[in-house]
C-alpha cells in the first residue's frame, strides 16, 4: 500500500510564461430582470432552485507592464472561507455544525493564505504593436508575431465553465497562462448546485449564500420528485443562461458601456472598463469547460453560433460522464482533450462506452467540414487542468494516480490549447494539431512512461514528433 503523503500546500504563484502580466477582475452584474430557468423549487423553502438574478465571473486578461494594483490580490478560496468549507462538507455528506467548523479550519490551514497570482483591477494591455516594446520579448520575434496575429480583431475572449464541486477560482493557472498570451478568459461561477458555495450579492439586499444542492432537495412545482436526468437538464440550462449573461456583459463593456458596468458591479472592481471599448473580439468568442463544464460548453454550441452565444469554437476538457447527454449538434471547430484517467477508465454512458461517444461526436464534426481534434493527455488525471495539483501535488498524485509532473501536465494543456487558438486565428496547424490520428482507442501499452521510439510510423528519436508522442495520443484529427 502506498504511504499517505505529507500534506503540504504550495502556492501556484509562478509567473505566467507569456509576454504579458496577468490582471484579474471579479464581476457580478444583476440581470435586467430575474430569469426562472426551470420551475423546480427547494422542498424546504419552496423558493425557486434555478432562478438567475446575477451572474458572477472573474476576468483574467493581459495587463500593461509594471501596473500597480490598488487592491490586494484575490484569495484562492474566497472569503468567507466557511462558505466553501460548508459546501465541501455537504458534498461529503458530513454537513453539520461541528464538521463545518472542522472543514473551515482545515481549509484555512491548507489554502487560506494562498493568493491568486494576478494583479487586481489593473489596465488592459494595449493591442498587438505595444508588445514589441516589452523588454522580455523584444528579441523573441516568434512570440511577437504570434501575439500581434491573434489580436488583429481585439483580444480573443474565452468563456470558461467549471466542473462539479468547483468554482471560478479552481482554474486560475490555466486561465492565467492564456491571459499572459493575449487572451481574455471569463471564469464563471455557477449557482446551479455544482459550486460548493457562492455568495450572491444583489443591490438593496443582504448578501446570501447559495450552497451546493442535489436532486433530493428539490421538487417540481407540483410537489413531485425530479428524476436525475431532469435535474441535470435544469442544471445545464441554468449554466447556459449564465454563459449567455456573461456574453451580454462582455459585449456591453466592448461597446463602450464599461463605466455603467463598473457601477453595476457588486464586487466594486472594473474601474478601467471605461477604457476597454473596442478592445475585445466579442464577435468570435470561444467557449470552454472542464468536466460538467465541458458538457455545458458543448450544450452552449448547440445550434450556434448565435447572437446570445457567438461561439466560433469550443475547448472541451474531460466532457462529463455523469452530467447528462452530450450535445452532438456542433458545427464549429472543437478541441477535445481527455486526461489519462478519463480515457483509461471504461465508463458506460447511455448504453455505450463514453470514449466512443466522444470520439464519434468529434469525428462527425470533422465529416461536416469542421476541423476538430480529440486527444488524450498522457500521465494526467481528471484534476490536472485545475489548480488542485499545484496546491497539493503529492496528495493529488496519491489519490488520482497522475504520474506526470504537475507543472508539465498543465503546460501540455496550455500549449495544445494555444496551438488550437492559433489555428482558429490563422488557419495554420502546428504542434500536435499537425499529427494524424494514430490511436482509434486509448492504448495503455503506449502510455506515459512506457512509449519507446519506433513504436509508430515515425522512427525518429527526437524532434517535435518525439516530444508530442511522449505526452499525447491523438484519436481524431482532420489530417
């Protein structure tokens, strides 16, 4: 039996590797009028379970050089920590006064002191040409060319949906890496029951907490039980509405209403939004998500692009195995990445293998003329794209079976994501996106740490092909 590792938190505070510093702004904006997404209600209070009043997200974005923030950095676990702690206790079915106090103490000790490495409420970076004056990159012509190219229509915008038992602060390193490369990433916090706990702020009302909730806690308007599928459909519809509201707010900022958005923001951040007019590419947004969020991102692509969901592509990370049916009505390019643990573990999904379902969705999209990819990131586990492995690397490796170095695993996700975004901008395939689909199924015998040169068609022992083969198996590509 493996010895239990020492639990010692580290901070994911490494400087992002792109040419830009990273800024962050919390945004919570009220809707013009509440939206009741589903009529399900809480049994105990009879209140609407899926009523949307505000939308909450954090923007990670490229900032100007040497900016000084007037505000402290955001905490990785937002205050009050007791809200998140109670949510985790509820997920674990140990939610009571004593255990909530214990969980709060544990969270404070482990991660309560950890800040998110992004400067709060600093100005958005100038477009393209200004990057040439950045001392760190002025001799890196490739990086300069890349940043200039992607920003021709304004900073590209990615709307990201989190997974189950997660929040807007669980993917900050992934978002920060993309922001440091010129992208604006909106990390949503869903109030659909999947987030451990979220503080809702509304004008003229006391702050209130929405904790995680599940099927047994809700009923139909007629007092009947909901099925699991009905509950998940309501959750996904709620997520879709939150995604649409995020798009609406970003468009308002880009259209020159940044001052008004700042005034409406219950989080008192975004003072520089007034200067963001015309600097975001809101016509060609990208939707992304992990786990339940990946399922939600796929749903957001249904019937699109549309005015409310102007997504020209999707980045799908470990699409859910227990989050409802996966939408197959996709007609834009997509990048689907499975972690090693997601591909290697067989899961029955509505009567067939989950892996086969995902592969067929991507293949059919390619057949419709939409360049799309499906690949497995070797050595990784389901949480590898989150901040969790960076905070507790030994514990996460011990519990999830991840074998790759935590920073290397996340770096692989970032680089392939960047290659996909580069393709969307230029039409040029590079890196992993150039490769043919060698693996119709996931092959454990050629997995992380066991691959040897000459196992594939190419017998080279170094170079780009060798590098990607160490870390990836490609299942679907347009090549």
